């Protein structure tokens, strides 16, 4: 695994090793960040089910102001912290060891509003997609022009529309799909 672009371009990241994680492929990360483009600069980016931390690290590398990693597995949070230490990432980074909903509640208690939420639970845990999307849909955590990006297996699409969130784009690559949600104009 490596950082694709930006300040830490081509730097290697520690992979999951024996941990049962499915990191987002380098190619899919590159596609994601090419779509997000310069909007990542100076953003608040939340990486849910963070695993190795690669998505959030890519956001830091591309100029995100602040990145919050939320991961429930203690071994994975240690791996994220090791990757951050190796790259010298200190300011503007926070690792929350909690399940996704508890981590989002902590962010909500601080009245933070994020520009990007990246959601990538294990593909087979389809209930996680809905629980987190419903929480975000009801919350005030998403910036007015913010995006919620969901990585999931092809053919296992999360709902197209919730009360306030609407899927506006899908990109398939390999066995994965990225679904992009925005606050709907009617919200």
C-alpha cells in the first residue's frame, strides 16, 4: 500500500498483515480522490471503518485541514497511529477508537461539521451501511455541500434516497462501487 498523491506521494503504508481487513485498493483510492479533486484541500474529512487509515492519510496528503479516523478494532487503531507516526502526521489528525455510531456521536457532541464522510464497513455487514447512513441523514454533521461516500460490493447498493441524503453518483471499479450522497435540495 502506498500514498497515491500529494505531500506524501509514493510513501509506503503498513498494511493489515494478519488483521482481517480489506483495504481500499490503490486504484480505487486514486479514482475516489480524482473525483473529489481540489475540494479535499482545507476540508474536514471523516474516515469511518478506517482500517489501515489509508483513505484519511490520502486526504491529509492532499491538503485536508483535519482528518478524523473512526475504527473499533484496537489493533487497527494501533496500525493507523503507526502509519501516522511514520509519516509525521500530528496536527489536524485524530483517531477515535469506537464503533462508527459512537464515533459519530462524539463528533456531534463537539458540533463539528464535516465536508466528507467515507464509509467502508465489511461488505457483508450490509446493516452497517443503513445504520450509519440513517444516523448521518438525521444529524447536522454534513456541511451544506458535503459528501458521504460509501464503498460497497457491486450489486449490494445502499438505499438511493433517505430523508435528506440522496445518491447522486455511482462509480464501479473491480468488485467495488463508490456511491456518492449529497444533501438533497428539498432537505
